[in-house]
């Protein structure tokens, strides 16, 4: 970054120009709400819907599938057909349900695109496309505000094209791009290494969890879940109830907190078990999870009460380790009903053994799953560090504006 400061001092000590985005970019279409004189030229890119785009996917392709989301892939020139295009582009999705920073893309080469809004510099002697990408990434929160609508949101392109982009000399843009490219590569490499480590830790955790929760004859007494926990489902309230006033009390559903409300139904330590069959089969989230304190629970999660922390956590770990498919009933809307829940067989060792097992598994879980401990937190910190330096590089004060 000292190199960037040096270049600024040498090349533009009095500052640099800031211009509206429309003045230095060409987009993929003329937008209805944008004055025609702001778009004297467009470059059309025929697009495919997501399902049709990924239908082209080939393992050994060399044509990039420029999707509107995180998923990407490759295809062949033959499969791409008339949709094949080539260029150096920056894209944002026409319709999105996630933050722009997760879906904005830069690509140089041959590609087939989904329904993206596609920009390219109209003069690379004034604006580098990679600089444009990093600048738009740094402005992603602002761009997010220009997406409107419920569900799938669409951008106000008039507002986006009127955004002011800095135009420091090309050598400064190139140096910023070089630094951010190196930092991006370093961050990606480190994140990949940490992800491999995390995967290994999770595999190790699952191995020891399954080993700790496997018992020989005589080491545990098998009981039904209904025989070891008090079921408090009768205290739940349907999600259609009128009590949804905003507040600070956690409102739980089948897979965790879904809202915060003003009032509460439960106060204490409980185990919630999802009754949503689709959630149980997919296992994208834990099917059993502990809650503490004041809470509101809807009728999509069973509520179980235990005598001790060790008993509750032991059952939680066990339920999250077994296949619950045999207990799910219903075809159209599969569910884990209360009768089937209560019939699940649970191995119950001595309380001393339960405490020992829970203590070990709590430590493993903290290393693998916690956002404040272990590798997931480390990955998050590396990403935050990258974003910090990117904002720093693209946020040098412009003397021209200060004057």
C-alpha cells in the first residue's frame, strides 16, 4: 500500500477525477429508466435461465458458465452454441435474494451467461475492468440498496449507473488490482487450507462421537425418548397465532431462530427437535438443538425437558447422530410426529458416563461448529481482513474532493 501512496504523490497529488459509472462503462442492454444519452452503446449477451445454463455443464469443458449465484461450472464450445460469448466482464445478477458481494463476478475469456447485468469498461486506457470489479465489490452494500422488491429483488439500474467511480491514473489502478489479486489468492488459499482442516476435524469429531455413543451389552439401558424426557408440546403455539409482535425473545421453529417476539412461552433449558420431515431427511441443520432462557416455540418443533444438563445434551448428541428416517411418517408432508418421537430408543448409560461423554463432545463441537472458537471463526476473520484491506486500498482520500 506504500507503493500506492507513492504513486498518488507522484502522479496525482492534486487528486483524481470521479465520474458517474455510465460515463465509463458499457452494459448488456438499454435500461428503460436510463436516459439514452447515458447509454450510446450496448453489448448484447444472450442469456439462459439457471436450469438451462447448468444443463450445459460438462466435466471437461473450457467455456465458463457465468451464473447469477455462487454455483458455477464449465461447458464445451459445441454445447454453448449460439450462446457463446467472449470478453472481460463484471456481472451482477438481475434477480437476487442474497447480498451482492456473494454473487458479483469478474471473468475474462469465453463464457455463457445466465440473466446477469453485464458491464465492461468503454476505455481500458482510463478504467481497468478488474479495478471496476474491485470497486463495485467495495460498493456492494450501496448496490444492495438499489435492489428492490420482495423475494427475488431487481436492481434500479438508473441508480447504479449514476454511482460515482474514482478514476485514478491507470498505473495506480493496476497497482491496486495487483495487491488485491495477491490478497485474494492468499485469502482463497488460506481459506481452502482451513476448510480442509475443518473437514478433517468434523470427520474426526463424527468418528469419536459415534464411538462414544456406541455401547456394548450391559453398558447402557435402552429406553424410549418418551420415558426419559418430559414432552411439553402442549405448551407450543401455532405459527398462525396472533402473537408475533416484534421484541427480543427468540422465536424458534423447525431449524432454529426464525424471528424475535415480545412475549414468551418457555423459560429455562429445553431440547427442541424438528418435526419437519424434509428438514430431518436433508439434515442441512441440526435436527435437535438446545435452547436456554425465555423463548417462544411454534408447532414445528417438539419441546423436551430433562432433569440435568448432561441428560439433555447426551440425548441431543445422540439424536443428531442417528438416522431418523424410520420415524418419519406422511407422504405429502412428512413429519416426525409426537408418537414416533416418543418411541425413539435411546441408550442411557450412568449419569457419570453421560457427563464424561458430554464434556468430550462439547469440546469437539466448540472446535468444529462454533462461530467464536476454532476454524470457522478463523476463516471468517481472514475474510474480514481481506475486506478491510480492500476498503483501505479503494478508500484513499481524494484531495480534489477535499478541496
